[in-house]
C-alpha cells in the first residue's frame, strides 16, 4: 500500500516540479530597503519575499504580478516567464479624495476561494446605518438572522434555522470577539456586553465547521474590533443621537508604524426606550496593541471592559403587540426587571514564522463577568470566569508549483467556572434562596485541515476534529443544615466527538467558483441537562445533538469586480434532538422532568445573493450606483419528533411539521449611491415571512417589511476626515418584532413578543478624525 501511494505521489508531483518555470525578483521600499514578507501573487501562484526582498513565483500564460505590503501602495506589474524583475514600492499617503462608500471587491476574493458559505462584513458595511446595532446589517445577509430581547441585550443569532433552542441569549453556534471566545464552555453565548459600534470586521461561517472551531451546528461567528490605519496617528470622535433618547459616543486615539500599532477607544451608549421600563445604559473601554519586532514574529494584545444595564418590561401578548400598546408585564415591573452585566476580556497572542512554509500562532485568553438579573418571579446572581488558549500551526508547501499543499494543525482549550444563585422574588420582595451551584465546564479539541491545490485550479479539502466536553456540578444547598434538600450535584463527561469536513472546489482565475462540501457538527447539552436536579443523578444516556450538512454552491466576482454573486443549496440533517421526559407518581402527577434525546429535523434551504455596480468610478459625478438583492428560502421539517419522550396518550407527534422560529422566506434588496463630491445614500428593504411559533403549527408570528435609509456627506480635507449623516429606520411604519419566544405558552394568551419600535425612528450624527 505504501509503495503504491508513493508511486502515485511521484507521478503527480514529478512532472510539474521538473517543468515548472518561474519569475524571480527583488522588492524594495523606502531608501532602497529590502521588504521581507511582501505578498506576491501571479494568478493562482502565491509567495512572499525573503529577508533580502527576493522572491520566486510560478509562471503562467498570462502574467500580471500583484504585490502588497502593509503601509505601501498596492502594485501590479507585468512580466514574462523566466525573467528577473526589480520592484520599488511607494509608501501609502493620505488620500484627500472623497471616501469610498461601500467596496466589496477585496473581501470577495476570499469569499470566492472558500469552499463553504460565508458572509463577510467590513467596517463600511457594518456602519451602513447607525453602526450601533449589529442586526441592522447582519440581517441583510442570506441565511442569517439576529434577534434581541431588549434594545441592546438578550441577543441570539440563528444560522440556517439553528440557534434558537433557548429564548434567551444564543446556543448552537460559536462566537469570538478579538480572538476571545464569548461562547462559554457550556456553549452559551451572551452578547449584552459586546460593543458592536467598535466593530471593524465580521465573518460568519454558515453551517457546521467543527473541523476548525469545535462545537456548533449553526456555524461560527468571528468579530474583530476596528484596527488602526497603517502609518498614521490620529484622534477621533463619533456622536450619534436619535429618537427615544438614543445617544452613542466613541472617543479614540490610534497610531501605527511598520513595527507597532495601538488603538484605545472609550464608548458610552444610552437609550430611554420606546416602551415603559426598557431603558438601557452601557459603557465600553477597549485597547488594542500589536508589535512586530522582526519579520518572523508578531505580538498582539486586546483588553476590554464593559458595563451593561438593560431594563426588562417582559413581553407582549398578541393583542397588545398588534395594537402597539405601551405596556409591560406587571411581575417584571414590580420586581424592577433588569439585566446588569460587568465584563472584562483580555487576550495575548504570538505569531512566529519558523520558515517561509511553517508558522505558529498561539493565543491565551480570559473572559470574566458578573450578572445580576431580576425577572418575573426571581433574582439570579451569577459570576463566571472563562479562560483558555488556542494554538495553530500553519503549513504551506510547493507554493510555486502546480500542485500545492496547505494545512493547519491545532487545538483549543476552554474552561468556565461559574457560581450561580437563584432566589424567589414576588412584588419586589426578595424571597428565599432556591438554588446555589458551582459549575466547572470544560471544552477542548484538537483539529487538522488540509487543502491540496491541483492543476486547473481544483482544490480538495479535508479536515477532522476530536472534541471533548466535561461538566461538574456542585449543589451548595446540599449540606448538613439542609437535610431535606435533594442533592443536585453530579459529573458528566461526554464521549469524544469526531467531526469531519470535506470539500472540492473548482475556481476560474479567482473570479468565480463551484464547490461541494460535506461537514458535521454537534451541539452539546448544557450542565442543567447533564445532571438531573431533582434526583442528583448524572444523565448518562444523554448525548449531543449532531448534524450533517451537504452543500452545493457557486460564487463569482466578475466584470472587474462589478458583479458579485453567491448561490448555495444545502441540506442539514439534525439528529438526537433534545427533548423532555416526565416522571410521574402512581396517581399520574408529574414529579419532575429530565432531558433525553429523541427526534430529528431536516433543514433544506436555498440562498442567493447578487449585487452589481452599475457605476463604480471615482472620477464621475455619480461615483457609485450599486443595487443588491438576496433571498433565503427554508423548507425545514421535523422528523420523528414528538412533544415528549413518554410515548403515552398525551404525547403529540409533530413529524412533518414546519420547524418553529424560522421564516420560510426572507428577502433583502437595496441601493447604494455615491457622488464624487462626498454625498452618499444607503437604502434597503427587508421582507420577513410569517413563521410558525408552536410545534403544532397552529400559531404564527406575522410577516413584516422594513424600509431603512441613510443619507450622508463624507470628505477628507487636509488632516481632517469628516462624516455627517441622517437616517430613518422603518420608513413604512410596519408592525414588527425584535424577538418571539417560541413554543412558550402560559395560558390562552401568552406574552411572547418583544416588539420593535412602534413608529419610524430617526437618528443623526457625525464622525470627525484628525490625522497628524
């Protein structure tokens, strides 16, 4: 077998090694200084310059070499096979021309060559409207939906219909902010303390991607804060004000050279609320620093501190929601319902380049928070500390050859230690302690993923991760002074989860591609599911939910970057769904319930996105005219899924029913318009179909349409960069919701709607930056 494999590899590699022609050269910068680490690309061939600025890159029929280096202007140069060229790069200068409005060309290169559905939002897209609320822009992407319980809290993201297993926060996906896992070791994601206004880049990988990121059936979300502009020192101030007492400020200072970069930001945000008792107040402070002592190493550090206070008024029933009544649930109001969070996050990473083919990035991180929440019937007081690290080795071989090999090998460890207390509370009067536990949660995994690039721009990718999960629960109320309390302590370690991924992709000159991918993912139960609180027994039979995704898609960035498109069809099969089983006494009275696995669901969907820059020329009066359109169709159905696992006369079979909490059709369309002298307009219309909210499909949330627009003027003049803008959300005055509590019925008319603003909401502001 080994002999046969060696023969096959020799047949594949030898002809190209022997026949390959190259283009060589030297790259210099200011004062004729060699530039090490410059990126050189000639079609599908890529390389970097060495310590002497020298490089060799593969040759093809048409050779237009593109060279990029941080702090220098991008450069293109034509060359012939076998030639030696000298390239002198020019440092970047401050551009005094009007600022580009929205430019998708650069990010499309990565999207086209990635054989999986991803969405990427850069800083311009993230601030196409107010820039305060992430859902304003993330909900304009196909297959992705962000909801929130309050104005700026209780957020959850659903990707391809998965992620709304809980009515609070997020579950089923993994989220990082500046390299720090916001998703804790139990798989829960709390975003109340996230500063979305300071974001500079967002990537969303849709569907299981466990071969690199471990847990998460829905996918992976990577958030990065704004980075300093290269070779600049500047200070800036952003101010936004709007209806219902909205105020947001950012004050920052940043500097960057060839060796280092630093950015410090302070932000304040407040909102009075458009409902009674729904005000919000937040304070953010963050700092970023990077240091590159030489061409082989780079250090990067992030630290952030935030305070968040969100008032809770409860939800509305359907009658109050439809009639846009400004009311709150009485138990919430009497208990002064709120969620208060104080959060500190920090990370430190080191990248070391061993050779031109091998490098390593290792990061350590910590994420700590306190949470104080009063709700309709109680008070929760939680303290949590998460810490861990991630290391990844990157390999890149045969970059100048026709057959190339790139790969990653790495691992990640995350531990969360939390102490959680719960007390009863009625009418604003604090009652007795109901629960007090400490939870030790651990998630860790190792992974590898490799891509072989073959002739004719064919790429084959394969990866695998091995995942481990452990929960330890200690019930602090089980003590000698409380002899009647049933001990809820326990320990659960799940069997290792092996999660593979494979794909094949054909690309044409990085302009368009066709791909097929297969991936698996899992979502583990939380600690409350792993241990049965009523008996204190470990739920040994419980296993994680698992999913298999099949995806066929095509992407394109053609006509000199003017036409961008993405189409994807997928089938996600989810098994071992979590359900409940009731234990009764001889009289049929339910004593307690516990979580079991049972049932499946099939998510069959289609996503399409297209945009075309009819005009994209900075020299014309109308410098940009770009319409866009995307849609998401979801045919998601339950399979062998029942109301419970008791299988008695009260059990209801929901097989074949529509999956709840997922609109079958979502459509976005819009136009971006820019003028040479600095005026711009961003607009979009969003349609969200009616969606089922109960397993029996007898109840649904209404459909709605949102029309948003923003007009502004931005200009660079000497040392000043200025942007003044005004926008209005919901110009059609549509009735819409921010979140619906799915399958949560308490009586004939449950309160399940967190409504959006009852009227169109306007905002305005300015940004000013001084560049030294």
